[in-house]
């Protein structure tokens, strides 16, 4: 009965399934299903958006790699693990600059960059300005590890490092000259992005 598709995660069945995702639990429906048992390897992909997991399921289906989803964990046979790791790495690289359900932790990237720029702009000339210090520290606290949409990962890492450097100097109550210099460097890095 090839017209029936069974969700590997929750067991829901669909007749002539039109979508690639289970309506009941959200798990991808694509590809051969790996039955429980045998030597298996699991990959926790709970930091991936549903669309990325769907893309991975499609890639696995294209290569006829049997798999199943247990919530956000991908389970494959041990002998397929090497190829699956390659596919996971390829998708990780491809989507580094694309929006993701978890990117930014709900933080607005434009607002965050604006706060960094304005606070660094003030601190470069007034290193002890309390409002600017608070704004910068709050912005640093809100900065996610993953870059907001449209920002290169290396550029984001540089911003993280530079913002942390200013925050560290403020926490250490460093000399005004040191804070001003670090703020100037941060402002110069943020400026092209705002």
C-alpha cells in the first residue's frame, strides 16, 4: 500500500501525503523510515529550525538513507553515520546566513546593532556616560552567538569580541582612554552595518 505514509516520530498515517511534514507532530515525512533496533546513531538537532530538518530529510531521502525523527533527534543506522555527518555539515554551512527559528533568540538584529553603534559612539568621547554604559552592557547581554539574518558569521564573531572587550573594560573600571579606544574600534566595525 504505497499510497500510505507513516510518520516515524508519532505514527500518524497519511493517504497520498501532500506535504513533507507531519501535521500532527511536525516531523519530516520524507525518505525511507528506519525501524527501531540495531546499531543506531542519534544527532540532536534541536537548535535547527523545522525547515532545516525538512531539508536534511529530503537530502537523506535523495540518497535513500533510512532514518527516523524522535522529536528533534535524527536517528540513522550506524553504517550510514559517516555520510549523514557530511550532509549535516553541508546544510550547516549552507544556512549560516539564513533566518532560523532560533537565530537571535527573538532579538531584533537592527535594534541590537543600533544600540551598539550609538553606545560606542558616545563612549568613544564620553567613556563614563552612564546611559551609554547601560545601553552597551544591555546590548552585549542580548547578543546571540549566532549572527542575525544577513550578517556574516566572521563579522558577527568580531563584533562579539569587540563588544565583550568594551564591556570587560567597563567592568574593570579601566582608564577612560582604554574604554574610549575600545569603543572607537567597536563603532568602526558596527558602522557599515547600520
